[in-house]
């Protein structure tokens, strides 16, 4: 049954959604329309992303070898993905040797079952979590709730989202769409002893700290994500800005880390590259305030049990796609979100998925299949700004085009494309395949556009083409194409006619 389309941004933010969307779902275009109508949301998003972009540019300029670092990060990730099976087995052996236990989860259901079983075995009724997009991806909080276990987010922004009953709207700053006045109102409503709370950041942080400290001291089990897993040593790494994660990593007796298999890196030395790329691209800092490493267990120090769950959940399918595989190089820095003009205006909730922005537009459809997220490859522009800032050089526009083609092929193969659109696509295919037909089409377009030109631009196109001009003007077809210019340039000059002394028109 097709879900009801939300009518307000509040409904869009708070409605229950599957961790990753399944069709028939809410198309991006419908959800984005709501976000565009929310003036406060657009103001909050614009201010936050502009600030992050400006700070990022400053710290990146400090490194003369920034482009070399980007290329090194891309090369390491590319090599790892080509030999991922080998590195995963090495990681498993290293973690086991250090006293940890490795679990393999094919999908979200299997990962949740493993975690639920471990929590139940220790008789825990609550767990504390350090921020993890991967656990959001598998819907862990909802799965634990079904078995009577309460999960508490300990990252400040994640806590805000949890208290508000909303989805994250940003990979790195989940509550980026909220200002501090909105957060104060939320805390006054949901946290005890906050009646006189101000909207000063230090006061908001203190209120959250008091609430979380009780959780840290009583929880038996903690769940974390992972930024990197080092195959060589079995070390897991998490970078964060607040330090709450270290309370999760040290106080509970049991630590469970959920890691997508693509987070593996071969050697400890590789961290030298990524720990320079990640903080500058994410929080615009030279280094993360808190970078935590742990390797297995140590008697009398920290958790008594460590479990690492290696999650597939569609990743091997992405790995098999030569064109889309580069998506798995992502280190979740969010630089592409902060630069994207579409994301800045719509916010993350319009993507109706855990992964918003340009990276979400290519990652989610690959994880769940384009048939289950067919609107997302069209949710980002092809301006290339995301590619320019990506610290590991993921060519997002290239993958977007690849996935758009996959959407069209899926619709054609399953007879889901409207007949008019199908005929138009096939006709365009024939035109684009023939230089002669293409040039004739250009000449026809040059003639036909005369009736739509206003002030040198086309402000409105007819029929389904009108979607292009709802938010932009279109430049007209040029008076002369490149091919026409080239032929005119290469055409030899006509020989001049010999002069005649006799007047034209015959003999006198």
C-alpha cells in the first residue's frame, strides 16, 4: 500500500520510516517540496552549511599536499576494495587474536538478531550508543525496542534527534536543521530539571551531560560504530568531537561495534592519511578532538567482552558494480552535503533515508536496489562540486548518471515507464546515436525556441519538459553549434572571379 505523503515538514521529520527506503515510498521531489516551503529550515541549513564550508576551505588551504593526500586516500580505498575478501579475513584473525569475537551479518535482520542475543545474554534492559550511522541503517534502536531494550544515544546531536522523535538530517551533524532556541524548547519539554534552561550552548551541553551521566554509570552494554577497522592489527577507530564515546568504550562490561565491511583499511600506517583527510573535510578541524582506538580486550582495563559485527547489507552487491563501486570509498565526512545546493535548500529529511545528500543519492539506491529508491539518483545536480571536495575523490556525478541509466532500464524492462516517456527516450536514443539526426534536431530546436525566448532565456518549457524550468531558466540553443563553426573554419575560401573590362549584361 502506498504511504500517505506528508503535508508538513514536521510530519516528514517525525513520521516512521524504514531505515532504508522501500518502494512505493515518498519520492524525493514530493518531500523536497515541503522542505522548500519551510523558511526556518532553509535559514538554519543555509547558515550551518555556509559556516562549515568557509572553515573547511581555510584549513584545507593550509596543506600544500592536500591533493596528494586525496589521491593517496583514493588509492588506499581502491586497493582495499579490490582485495576486500583478503583484508576482511585478516581483520577477523587480528581481532580474534586480540581477544575479541567477530560476527558476520549478511543483512540488517541478522545484525539486529546478533546484537539482541548478546544484550539478552547479559540480562541488559538498556544500552548506551556512540553515534553510528550503520546502526541507524539497520534500524537497531527499533529492533531493540521490540525486545524491551532501551537504546540511548549519547552523542549530543543524536540525543537531540532521539528526544524529538526525528530522523537525522546530516551525516555528521544530525540536528543541523535545528537552532539553539528550538533545542532549548525540546530539552525543557523532555529533560527533568530544565525549567530555567537558557539557550546558551554551554548550558544546553550541561543539561545533556547530566541526563547522560546516569546512563553511563548503569549500562551493562554499549554499542558503537566504527570509522576504520585496521586489518593488520585488529584495531577499531572512532573519531568524535565530544568525548561521550569514550564513556561508552570504557565503562560498560560489554562493547559491541557494528562496522560496514567497506570501513576496513589494510595497515596502521594508512590511518596517517585518513586522519588528515577526515577532520578537515568533516568538522573543518586540523584534528579531531577525540580519536579513540581499541584492540580486543585487556584484563582489568575497559570492557570484558568485545564483539565486532561485520555488516554486508548490500555492500557486496555494490562491490560487484564496476561503475558504482567507488561509492564504498566514502569515509562519511559529509563534505559533499555541505557543498550541495540541493541539500542546503531541502535538508536531509527530504531524502527519506539514513544517508542524505549527494552520497545518499548514490549509496542508498545501490544498497537497496534502484527499484526501491528510484527518485534518489535524480535528487542531486551534476554540477560536480561534490566531486571537487570529496577527500577520496568519489566521482559522484559519474555514479549519478550511471544510476539514472539503471532506473530507466529497470522501468523499461518492467514496463513501468509511461508510454509517452518510453517513446521519447527511444527517439532521443536514435537521435543521439546519429550525428546527422542530432544536427537536424539542433536546427529544429533553434527554430522552435523563438516562441519561448524571453530576455535571452527560456523561462518555461511545455509539457513534461516543464520540470526543468520550475526552478531554473534554460539557455537557448546557440546560433551556431561547434560543428557548424568548425566546418565554416575549415572550409576553403572560394577563388575570386577574374575582373572583366566589359560591362555586365552583354555586348554593347
